[in-house]
C-alpha cells in the first residue's frame, strides 16, 4: 500500500511542522547550496535538503531523494544541466514543501486546509506539498511520503537554527561528505545524531532493449539496398502530461522525432510512455525503416542513450550512426512542436 493517501493525523502533523518551518524564516540566513541530509528511519535512504527563498522568489524546502536526486540537483547547480532546457523540468526526484499564493493551490489543497481547520493569509503563505518524480507531473504525497517529509522538516528546523549561530557546521571535513541527520532507535523512540557521510553509489539503470531480430534486418536490407541522405533523431519529454487512469499519477510521455537533415522535413513522430522506453523507440524506427525508400546513409543523434539504443540496428543495416552536439533541423522542428503543444 505504498500509494495510500495520508491519514488526517499525518496531514495534521505535516502542516503543523510546515508552519513551524515557515515561522523560522531560515531562508534569511541559508542558501540553496547549504545542503545536508536526513536519513529516512523506515528505508535508510538519505534525502538531501535544500532550503529555498534567499532570493526572495520561491520559499520552501526541497528534499532530493537518494544519490540520484542529489546528483540531479548538483548537475543543475554546476550548469551541467541547463535550466532553460525543456528536459530540465522533468528530471528532478524530490519531495517539495513550498509556500505559495492562494491562487496557485489546487482545489484538493484548499479542501485539505479547510478540513484541518487551518487559515493562512498573505502572499507566499499557503503550504503546498508535492512529489517531483522524473518523467511524472508533480503530484500529491502518499502517506509514507507525508510521514517522511514531516520527519525531515523537524530535523531541518533544528539544523537551520544551529546553522544560524554556527555557519561553518555544514563545512565537510572531507570532499564529497555531507552532514546527515541519522536516527538511532531507542526504547523511548528515535534519537538523532550528526554523521559525515558520502552519498551511496548511484545505482544507474543501464539502457537496454530486446535483442535485435536479425532476420528482420535482412528483410529491410533486401527491400531497400540503397543508402541515401541523413536523418536526425532525438527524444525528449512532452510539455503536456497524460493521465490515463483516475487514480494514476499523470506522466510526461517521450516525444520521438525524426527529421531530414537538409530539408528539415519531419519524417516521423511518436509519443511513448516512459514505461515502454526503450524498446518502443527501436520498434518505431524499424517500422518506419520497413517502409522508407531509401533508408539513410547516416543518422545523427545527441544523446548517448540514443547511440546505445540504435547502434545494434544501424550497424546491422549499414547506416552510420554519429553523435553530434547540435542538430539545427531537429531543434527547429522541436521548437515548433513545443509551440503547438503549448497552445
């Protein structure tokens, strides 16, 4: 029952500690680079905390989940991931407690606040809680997430107040270490202590796909022996989410785009569920190649993932697969596609 909604008591606890956090105003003396961790008492995973608001625009707390979440945030801070890139909106893995204007709250948010008998007034004063998961629309917390965020907010308040009088407390003794609030189970409950820890090794999922059907490649080669022209290919998240089931979290499908290099003509376009990635990308290419005349001499891609996906197919078809930094024709088509979807 991991997707179970929070109970009334869990929501009371969460809103109560969020109000305490808001009253500290700790963004007045902490920056979003003052990162520290809070270990989940139930799972052992560390959430890395980032207090936002020093710039006076967005007030709240982001808890980046595990090493994957932390590395995603560090990539943004370092500029490795450009925040102006469309994909930057969909890569975060974190729990967020933010304080918004009333008009930005959903009907469900306002119903919970009313049911709990709470009242808020003014700008940037209404608590809002969301789960940001890579590839999914920001969504409401489950019961487990609400409980963990409550625990985190309590520890954040303590660390923030200590940091106010000791700004050097988050300076690590060694490179790549973070102060982590770690729970110790005792008879009377949990006792929390500071530990300097390195993030756990990130468990990267290797992109793979079903083995290539050699006979299928042979038929394509026989049907279209010539190689001519250059195609550009890329995949990226759609700017519009899709929700298929009433109780399902909305997701951002992958948009897969194939463009002719010289003319800029769109050759093929597909939407693919993240759950069907990567097999569906390869399958869509094979279906198109089975009918295309001729098939290209070269295919240009930007992402290393695209190379891993397509190389077994392109090598079998005698197509040169080249990784490049820019693809002007495809990027222009992508802009037009985004403009269409945003309408």
